[in-house]
C-alpha cells in the first residue's frame, strides 16, 4: 500500500491493524496501534484571558483572522449594531443561529491558542492569535498542521481597526447605550484601557 503524504500513513496503519484482526491477531493489532498510532487523550483546560487581553491581541493582530486574512469587527461594534438595528442585524443572547446575523460567526473576533492548550500549548499571549468564531469552532483542538492551515501575517491597525474608533465614538456620543448595556460597557472599558495603556 502507498502511504498518503498528507496523513503520514495513518490510514495505512489502520489498514494494517484491520489486516491483523482479519488474521485473528488482536495482540498484533493492539501493538500496532500502541506503537505507530497511539491514542492521545485531549484534556479540556480552562482559559484565562480577560477582555483587555483579547483587545491587546486584536490590536496586535490588526483585527485580522490570522488563519484566513479576513478583516474582523470589534465585538462591541457588532453588538452595538444589533442594538441599534435589531431587525436588520439581530443577535440572540444564546447565539441561536436562526435568530443571529451570520456576521457574528464570520466577523466576530476571538482569541485562539495557536497550539491548543489541551495539546501542550501555553495559555499565554505568545500562543494567542485572533480568529473568527467560525474558524475557532472549526479549529477546535486541532493543530494547524493537522488541518493543513497556515498563519497569515497580522493586519495593519492603521488601515483597519475593526470599527473600533466608530464603536468608541458612537458610545461616547450616545452614553445612555453604554449605561444600559453591561456588555457594551465592558468592551468600551477594555478598549479605552488598552488604547491608553497598551
């Protein structure tokens, strides 16, 4: 059998295991799996970043999805749009896909661990990258190599700020929106803090 260049022969290993089982060699099948394609459990680990940490990463990466190069939009700006234009740009608090505009999945930035924590990656800024909710969900516990993805360069914050300035200026001009919405207030505070202090 010819091994695949993409999977490093993993399918071939399973074919050999099946062949061993066909020959009533369960011991050989187990030995093959243990030595050539062992089970490696993936543990869930709590993440420890704050909204300010997220903003630092979003600013550092220029509000660009580091896996695709897609421009992303400040989380507060997206939610603000849904508050100001609820029928045209709906958001559901439980992320119900039938009641939430698709922009919340494809343009909403989140922090992802380049090397998943469950796979030995560090939960530090050096291992954090900006990606969309959609890509983060697709990546899950996989490595870039396993997915065939690569890291794209960060964006230029001077050219695209993810509508951050609009978000800050709109809330500054409409302070009641900030007072009435804890989510907007929390992202406003994190944004202004990072803009001021880095």
